[in-house]
C-alpha cells in the first residue's frame, strides 16, 4: 500500500522508483518535481508580497498566488500516490486481460471493463496533473514582473522544473493512447497532449529568457 503523498520523502520515493519489484515510475517523480516547483514559486511570491514599495493591488495578487501554490503543492503531493495506484491497477488489469485472452476466445465483460477503466485512469491521472502544472506555469509568467530581483533565478528555476515535469507527465499519458479502444477519445486526448507539449515549452522558454535578462 502506497503512503500518503504528504509522507513521501525524496529518498523514500526514489528508493521505490528504483526497485524493479515496485510499480512507481516517471509520473510519480514528475508530481514530486511539481510540488518542489510550487513550493519555490510560493517562496518567491511570499517574499515579493512583503515589499514596501508595491501597490495593494499587486500585493493582493501575490497573496492569491501564494494561496494557489499552497493548494497546488497539496494536489501534487497526493498525485504521487494517485499515479502509483493508477500504474499498479493498469499493470494488474493488463496482466489479467492477457491471461484471459490466452484462455478463451471471448474476454469476459468484467475483465474488459476493468482494463478500460484502468487505461482511462492511467491516462487521465498524469494528464490532470500536467494541466495543474500548466496552471502553475501561467501564474509564474503572469507575476514574474512583480518578483523581487534577487529571487528571479528561483522563479525561473521553478518554471524550468515545471516544464520538464509537464513533459514527463505527458509522456506517461501518451504511452497509453494505443490502449484506448475508442478512436475519437484517443484522438481528443492526443490533441490535448500535443497542445500542452507546445504551450508549456513556449511558456517556460519565455520565463527563462526573461529570467536570464534580469540576472545577467
């Protein structure tokens, strides 16, 4: 049984990921990376909101961003367990499906249904977390001009980490597309994945470029 996400340590997760007898892959690591990115952005927004020479409207925006980062951290931490659970169910259901195919010409309905549900969860879980990662990226880009100068590199690092984690999550979702029986559903998800790939990379590139201008 996987631990609660709030109890994971970096060592605990990496030890489990490295074990071949455990199912915990790139999605769980990406979720932990996003939690770190959200925490870093939270720190920057918190420090920036304490500046004296800042309008109350901007201070309010930064405080709202702090609250958002706190919520996202919790989401990302729990997503570690959700991704591991989805991966384990996918592996178990696919094993059951293969066994049923060897034993009979017609697959029992309950086995097919379990397989379809597992594929859906294993695809939707990383995709949902990637969407939340994109939300974090958007917030970073919107509030980057309000960040204190000495925290610019931290915010840029958070964006870069976020982008890499989103890419990892999208790979975890994309690998399951061939297992989706409904062609229209697979096409729709594939398009969303493609959009998130390009949008998150472009957004992160803009943030990193702006960061480099500030710190040079």
